[in-house]
C-alpha cells in the first residue's frame, strides 16, 4: 500500500510530519492486517503556500496553522 498525504509547505513542523508518517498507516493496518506494516509506504507531498486553493481562495501555510490553532479564518 502507498498512502499519499498532501500538505501545504511550512504548515506543519518536521515533528508533525514525522507523526503523520508514523500514525496514518495505522488505519490501513487495522483494517487490512498487521502483515502489511512492513510494506506500507507513506509519502508526504508539499505544495507551495498559496498554490492550494479552496473555493477559489488560495490557502497559505499561515492559514492552516491558524485553523489548527482554532482561530477563525475568513
């Protein structure tokens, strides 16, 4: 299995990305079996800040950080 995670560059710390790499496969392994643990790949793809948009509005690393902090982002 290959799990691809797309994030905005600089929105997540190295430590956060390491935790994503370690924990995201858990759902797949839980449902498909522990034997897949050693052959499950995780790739994190980083998209430049502002090159990702939702509803036609560019999303920045700062906006993602604000959302994660519970701040209201307009």
